[in-house]
């Protein structure tokens, strides 16, 4: 996509406060997916749109919870909603629904039949928690293991130690998405997923087919590999949220939640542009 005057107008952020705040059209996409107030007790007084804006502010800017500006709801309130929705797996549900809606918007079936799998090693901080050493990338930290469809939409993410090889982490990831996307069976992957060990681990978890796309031995310099560039572009999209520049979280559950929030942020903006045109 050329970054010209037309595309700049299409991607403009007309907000009165922070660039990370949702527009009215983006909120119209997200609002129906959030849980309603509980019956009984005192009525809800917290504005969920303000809570979502606060979470997106932290995701986009990468700041600490204590640096949340005072014009958002109290930090403890925003944290409470973040952890509550994380533990109830709401972020996974929202991401799943937005993936299907975005695919239908692009003229595809809601459930994909083919995808691309890859991982990204990132450093961790001194907060502790699960970590490992990736000898290939020379990084001590964790891996974000994701599967995307052929459009680059993130279907699911699994966070584990960086010392887990791709072929060892793939079975757990594919097992997690087996029932979420029942028609997904063909995967494009790089050379890290070759070998009988992975095929044996996938035995009994569905009829998966892996297509390994390798770089040509005669290639010189940079080479765009078919299909594999899709997942690399997805990592670049997710990287626009500075919270993901490094894994700051103590738990893998929070790491997973922030990755899902980055994916939700991207898809909600895409849906808002085309479903609620100006």
C-alpha cells in the first residue's frame, strides 16, 4: 500500500485526546463483544470505553501501569478489568470473532483452511517468570508462537520459553486451535518445522499437512519467500504496539493477552474503516 494522500486520509486518527483512543466507529465494533453488567448489586459506573482506551494506551505506548494518565479511570480499575478479561479468556474470544468478521469482509469464508506458522523470540525483563535461551537467535526470554491465515490475521498465539524449539512448540499450538478453526488443516512453515518428530507429535490431533518453504541454496541477498512473508508482516503489525517490544510480563498469560490486544487493535481499525464508512 502506497502511503499517499489518499491512504493517509483513510488511516487518519480524528480523536480529541490520545492517538490510541478508539474512534466512535471502532467502539461500535468492540462494544457488543464486551460483557454486560452483572445482574443485581450496585449498577456499573465505570465507562468500558474509557477502560478500553486506557488498555490501548498502555499497549500502544508501552508504559507502566503507574504511568497511566489521570484522565483515564483509576489504575486499579483498569488493571482489574484487564486481568478479569484475561482470566476469562475474553481477549481470545474477541480476537476469534474479529478474525471471522474480517475474513468475511475480505470475501473469504469465516473459517480458514490454510495458515502460516512461525515464532518470534523476544527478551524478558527482570520481572521473572518463565524464560529460556534461544541459541539460534542468541536471546534469553520467550517465544511468541503464532498461526495466521493467508491474509495475515493472527488466529492464535502461544507463549513459551525461548529454549523450546519450533517443532516442539507447534503441537501444543495446533492442538489449541484445532476446535477453534475446524477447517484449518494445511500449514506453511519454514525449515524449523521439518522432521518426523513433529509429524509424530501431531498424530491423533487431526489430519495436518505441513508445506515447508525453504530458501533456495543459490539465492543471494534478500529473497521474498512465498507465504512465509505473510506471518513476518503480521509480527511487524503487532510490533506497532510498543508493549510488545519486549516481554515485560511475569506470567505468560499476560504476555498472551497483550499480543491478542495488539491483534484486536489492528482488526478493529480495519473493520471500522470499511463497515462504518464516513
